[in-house]
C-alpha cells in the first residue's frame, strides 16, 4: 500500500529506527504492522482509517472504548496511531 510506504518514509525522516542494534526490524516496520492490525481489528480499509483517524485515536487512547488494545506491547498500538495521525496532518 503506497500510503503505508509513504508513512514508513515519513517515520524514517523523523528519525524513527528501521532496525534494532541486533539487526531486527524496529519502529518503522512495527508501526506499519500496528496500523494494518488496527484496520483488520476494526474491519476497515486504510482509506476508512484515514477518514476516521481522529475518532480511532480517541477510541484506542486513555479512557477510550479500546484503551486496552491501545496499550498492547508497551502502548505501541496507540503510539503508531498517533504517529499515523501526525503523518496525515503533515500531508494537509
């Protein structure tokens, strides 16, 4: 998906890492995977996620209806959603 490829490039340009010191995939790849998993969990396309990003960030954030899902893996789900929201806002 081109939008997620662009998101990964945006993350790199904001100094997020591609690989851990041991060579494993890091934040850039993890955040993409988290965005894809939210789409799957919600049963929506990436286009629908883009349209609803503000609401979904609230849902997965503190006191949201999916707060526990947002906290998974040291809050990487909500952090990925927030970075994706920032990326989208930068594109405006």
